[in-house]
């Protein structure tokens, strides 16, 4: 598992992606989040105060980040044609 490196596949992911990282996360450091965002073509990075469990440590901020992201995704989806030709 530690030898797996999927970075080459990241550009193939076309789905809007939210990467949330705690600014003090020692288990999944912010460098890893930056690597994901750099490789994903439609990624947004949000850094939230806290460690690895930002959804527990900063729940209100976490929900605000999710709501903002999903509102943007909803707006983008509405602009796409239902049946592209």
C-alpha cells in the first residue's frame, strides 16, 4: 500500500473535487493536499483550522466549506446541457 502512487491518474478525474485539510494535520499533512489539488483538473482546496478530524474539531467551518463547494457544483451542473450532442 505504501508503494502505491496514483498521481499519474489524477488528471483523468473530471469530477469537481473538494480537498479539505486541517492546517495542523500530522497524519495527512498539507503537502499531500497540495499534491492532490495540483493533479486534479477541477479541484478546490480548503484549509480548515484543526488536525486530522476537522469535521469534528471545526464542524461549523467544515459545513460552511461543504455548502459553498456544493453550491458551486450545483451551479455548474445547471449550466450543462441535459443531453449533450
